[in-house]
C-alpha cells in the first residue's frame, strides 16, 4: 500500500472581517490553514471615510493580486482647501503636501472598496460566520476552545483578534482596554451627506481653535463625507456606546460654528452611517498570549492622525501569516512581533509629528499652522514619509 499521508490542515479562527481579518485569512489559507472568520456585523461593513494605502502596504495588496482593482478605485483627490473661522480661504494645496503621500503611487480608496476587494479575494476559500462573535476562549487544553455568542462551540489550533481598536479578543486575553488605550485628546464623527456643495474630488476643511469640520467629495457627486473633529481633554466614555449621546455631544461642541456646519449638524441627526470615536492609539507590551494573537488596530492602532491604520493592518496581517507559514505559534508569534515592532512604532510616532498639529487648539497655534500650510503650497512634491516604507516585505513559503 502506498500513498502520502497529508497532515490535517490546522484550523484557525479570525475575529473581525474588515481589513486585517480578510488579509490574514487570505495568507493563512495560502499557507495551508483551514480558516474561519467570525464577524459580529450581519454583512461586510462598507461605510467610513476614505482610507490610504501607502508604502509597504502597496506591496501587500500587489502580492494579493488586488492592486489594479484598487488603482481603478483610487479617488485621486485634487485639492485640499483650508478655511478660516469666517469661511474665507487660508490656502488651497495638493493633498499630498499635507499627508506626505506620493502622487501617482499611494492610493486613497473608499473603505468599502478595499473591504470588498479583500473579501472577494478570500470568500470562496474561507468560511465566514456573520452575525456572530466569540464569547469565551479557553486555552487550557491542546488548542483553543471557543464558545460563540450564537451558541456554537468549536476548537481551533489558533485564534486571531482582528476586531479593531475596541477589540473584544484583546479584552479576553489581556483585560480592559483602558490599560492599552492612549487617548490623543480629540473625538471625531464621520457620516455621509448629500452633495449640495458642488464639490468634486476635493476636501474643504474649516477650522476654529479646537474644532475642524470638513467636507470630502470622493468622486461620487451625489454624496460627500462630512467629518467633524474636536478637542476633548477627557475621553467621553458615556458617549462611546450611545449614538444619541454622540450626536448631542457633537452638536453642542459645534453649536455656534459658521460656514456649512449648521447644515452638517442637521444632516448628522438623520444620517444612518455616523461613525464616532475618540482619537486614540493602542500600545501593548505583547501582541499574543499562548495560541491567540492580535493584528491591526486591535494590537497597534495608530489613529487616523497618522493615516496609517489601514496600511499597518495590511502589513501586520501579511507578516503574522508569513511567520506562521512554516512555524508553530510559539516561534511564529515571536518572529511576527520581533520583525514588525519597529515599523509599528515608527508609524504610531507619526501622530506626534504632522497629524496633531493639523488640529490646533488655540488661536495662536492655528495661526502658526496656517502659516506652515501657506509655505507647504510652495514646496515640491514629496517622496513620502520614510515610516510608510520602512519595512521591506519578506517572501514566505509554506512548509510542505
Ligand atoms: C464601519 C467602519 C467604519 C470605519 N470608518 C473609519 C473612518 O471613517 N476613519 C478612520 O480613521 N477609521 C475608520 N475605521 C477604522 C479603520 O477601518 C481601521 O483603522 C483600519 O482599517 C484597521 O483595520 P482593522 O481591520 O484592524 O480594524 P477595523 O477596520 O476596525 O475592523 C474591525 C472589524 O471587527 C469587527 N468586530 C468588532 N468587534 C467584534 C467582535 N467582538 N466579534 C467579531 N467581529 C468584531 C468589526 O465589525 C469590524 O468589521 C472604520 C472601521 C469600521 C469597521
């Protein structure tokens, strides 16, 4: 009797089907794992402000075969205009001058276009469980025993938390979020409003000390993304789980604001896609414990001030899966952390540089920012922030 005995595929569970989750699923499936993804929402969540894919992350999407699809979806924002409190123009410039992105290379796409592309790349090869989530994790046996909120119970070789900045997996593993949450002093709300402003592929941002209101026309001429960001010294914990409290807080903070803000506040009351959160980062001493590891915002959210949340999620998922291609979880998780930490630290560090100074809290700082922006308009195009490309992606091969 002959025949090769194939080892049973190792079974893994990923919590979260946004950016990090499907990317990790794609690569683990490629390396021979049997992958299940559990997502608490009923379907893929497509909303949100457009997101950037830059530097090293471009190489990840290229290796996944979805770069050209994303290039087709690229928004190609042409102008970023800053307004004073009275609505007069401060300066209008090329958006890359502010973001540090590279024209013609870096991508900005609707969040939904990216999640769709990632999901399409894995949906036929991976099991998706929507409308469910992990309830408990037990690592006392030879694997991870998982119970699901929906009542199921299964055992996996490894479990991954790709469930965002407020990760439940992280809480199960390491305890409450407060220990790892670094609040950066702002809150924001984004939602879509009808494009009654005749804007096209441009962003207009109004500022007063401690407050910013922006309209972002991403190309679809019927709708624009409204963005309201404000300084809030302490995180408004009561509002995080209460959509009415979020809307009331935003309305109070912007009550006396001019320009288009009154219309934006009125639209926010009925918008169905308001995304509200504090601006914060996640810093963890370790990204794994036993057979469970974290990836993307759950492990190292950098905040939108860096514009690097999505790129870190893509690169982090690629690196985590790659280090498990031919290793067990002990070696693989250690190598993932060792080879990604520096890249994460550099990118989280961007929040302290350009990002926070975009939203000054005093009149004097706002004037200084405006002067800086005026000089930026005369600068040549950038080659990108070194942090965006600070990692050269290794090639990984599955063990046979
Ligand atoms: C609907 C939505 C809109 C967003 N809009 C913006 C935006 O406008 N601006 C911005 O800067 N960032 C936004 N983000 C965050 C941005 O997508 C992330 O910063 C970044 O892309 C990192 O991705 P991630 O996959 O690590 O985490 P996320 O994109 O946050 O994805 C986490 C996923 O896990 C799911 N999830 C959460 N808890 C559980 C659970 N207990 N069980 C199972 N699944 C769970 C969530 O539904 C989500 O699909 C948004 C995220 C979402 C989900």
